[in-house]
C-alpha cells in the first residue's frame, strides 16, 4: 500500500512520530474501484472516509426521472465521505462513484475513533477536515444561489481547472445546473471574449 501521498496530506496538519505514523497507516485499508463502481450508494449508511490516492469520483443524487444531479467531484489528494450520513448514522442521500479506475485508502469510522483515542493529535486532523468540508459546502450553496451560470463556470474554471480536463462535460453541466447546450454557449462566449 503506497502511503506517501497520504502521509504528505496528513503531515500538512499534524506531526507524528514514526510509531504514530505506523498506527495511522495500519488503520487504513486500500480499496480499488473500477470505473463506474461505487464507494457509497444512496440509502447506505456511510461508515468510512477515504483518501483518493489516484483517480476521480463524482458525488451525485439520483432523481425520480432516472436523471442524476452531480453535486461534487473528488480528485487525487482529496478526501471522500458523506459526513451527514456518517456522523448521523443515517441513510445517505448521495452516491459516490468512480468515473475512472480509482485507488482509495479507506479509514472506517471505528478505526478513526480508535485513532482519536490512541493518538489525540489525530482529532485535530479530523476537526480540520470537517471544517474544510463545511466551508466547501457552504460556499457551494452560496454560489448556487447568487452566481449566474456563467459566473459559476468561470469560478469553477479558476479554482478547479482539472475539472475541465478530466470530467465529462455533461457532469460539469449537471453540476452547474444547466443543460449541455447552455454549457457550450457559455464556453464559446468566454473563448470569443479572450
């Protein structure tokens, strides 16, 4: 199991001894998802968090008309989970699916709790990850309410250019709450005005 990226990510927030690192690494398990396989499905209670070692995932909600509403993306170096489901032990309202072959380092909630007990510094990491997730969700909600589709597109392009290099356009359009034709029109407008 390659843990170098995970170590670098965690090391941004806390410093651990060699023995503590070993305990952390032992708490994770590697999971490989093939393209279109799920980390989490709607109705399932989320019982883990995962670090994306490589690959990409999308968060989406299934709609009654068989459509999907893309709500977020996860790339290499991101953490994935459904905090609402995990923290409340409630059925998830979302799906988390790999859109290419993906390797995750998975930490169950039980192992996370054990790390908190055995290495109190890891609670700081947990707090920071929850705070980052909260800030991201809050900003997404504000953006959806106050930005036009074009403004939302430009902001996404500026803040997460990898989305446009790696995610199929229909997922991007779906995430922005517009149809693919509107996305093409916005992209053409931006290219024409450069």
